[in-house]
C-alpha cells in the first residue's frame, strides 16, 4: 500500500497556526491543482540534511507551494522561507494524483528529487524504493514506473527543461492574492 499525502497537510501536528488555500490552474505552463500552506506558527523547526548541508524547511512564516500536475507522476513542492526566498524544490515521484473531499493528494513512490537554489540536484530515498519492492509493498511494474519517471525528470532538470520551478513564485503570489481576498 502506497502512502497518500494530502496538499493541506491537515494531519501535521508540527504546525500550530496555518493558513491554507488551493486552486485549480489551467495555464499555458501548468494544468492541475496548486496548494499553498502558510505556516504562521510551528511547534518546532524542521531541517533537511543533504551531505554537509543543513537546510531549514519548516519555521514560523515559511510556506509550501505544492503543484499536483494533471496526468503526471510527480508532485512539486516549493519551500519558501519567511522572506519569500526559495529554500528548495522537492519533487515526489508518485503513482497517482487525485482529489478527495476537495483536497488534492498524491501516492508517494518513495523516490524524491531535491533541487537547491544553488542548482545542486539530488536523488533521494533510493533505499526506500528498493525496500518497498523486496518487501512486496510494490511490484516490479510500479518499481519501474518510479525509476522511469525519476530518470525522465532528472534529464529534464539537467537540460534546463523542467520549467515548472520557474513559475513557483508567480503561482505562490496568485494563491496569496486568493488567500488575502
């Protein structure tokens, strides 16, 4: 069984005070749901560790913009700090994307790609995908879907053809305007 992650992160107890908005975008550069989670107050900071880097990804005033593209097998989360600067782009490789009770979700396929503002790109949690296959959580077909999608995205990223990250700030501002309404 794959883990389902929801755009509103309503089960996340780390966030004490939040503002959330979502919208369906039908734009030249993107079609699908976009969510914005504004973390006004958090219980504690959260850090991501990549090799020798320690990056704060959750703190008071941070926000996460998540794209759920129509007919794709990935979800992109752009993490912004309290100054509105991108901290990282986080791509979840997923089996399916859908909507439940009006909230978008994705089924996580264990492989993730991180892009840092410096341009550094990292493929993460390969071991989790391998374990999921050996433990019978996924079959060879689903395993291959994960690798095919990750390799396709990595190629697009390295060729500067993964354009969605270029629209993160613009899409965030559209949702902030809705939230401020």
